[in-house]
C-alpha cells in the first residue's frame, strides 16, 4: 500500500513476505485456515474498502508467469453429504478493475487446497489461501478478488522446475496497477 490516501482503503494480502515483495500489506500465512483467520482479524480492526489477494499458484497448461484473476475461489478440501460453503465469487467490479489493470490476464476459477497438488476437481489454477481470504472478506461484507502468477505446472514434483522467483517478479510488476485500479472502483 502507498502513502497516497486513495490507496489506503485496499487491503493487500499475500501468504508470505516474499509474495508482498517489499510492499506493505497483510501476510496471512500459508493455507486456507491461516489465511481466513488473519484476514478476518485485519478486517475487524479497520474499515477496508476492498481486499486484493495476491500470490503465486500452480496452473494446468498455463504459461509460467502468466497472470490469472480469480472469478471465484473454490475450497476443494471440503466434502460432505450436506450443503457447504465451498465457493466464494470474486467481486465483479474488482474483477473488471483487475482486467483493466492487466488486460492479458486470464479470468478463471481458482481451486483452494491445504495441500500442494490437492485440487483434483478439474481446476486449471490451484492455490492454498484464496478461499480463506475471500470467505473472510465476504463474511465482513468487503469486496475481494484474488490475483495469481503461475509458477509451476500442477503436479510437477520437481520443485527445481518451479519458477517462483520469476512468478513473483511478474506479479510484482502488475501490483501497482492492480491496487490503483481497484482503489478507483466506486464504493456501493
């Protein structure tokens, strides 16, 4: 976040300091539970206008370092014979703002799992925190969106082939435009 007052109302969230890449924001921790708890706490402490959740992700058939804007976050670890809250749609206005900031980004649902490679329901993108962040924001009635840079092919067992550093550079290069575009979205 910046000292520019128009940007202070966007809560920037990432799982790790590395993904924030030197920016002020919330380090929510790794996995959906840590992400939900940390995001809920941050949203309870201040009146935020929007949440921008960023990070790296695995992709299936996507170019490394490409940017994906999540249309929804789906929690893939839940399974029961009753109705569950296992998906949260991203705010349409924030998705459109992210698209304006990164016109080449793909708009796709993102599967959330606590385990690397744990998304088995046909998702093209998997990450570990999105559902937790977006669910906390939804419960707090704060619009949210998830934006990821692809670092590896889903299921790639050789971690030396993962391009995490390059994905963070790609993501970091679009974060200022994302924050500015999201900050400019009129509040309801």
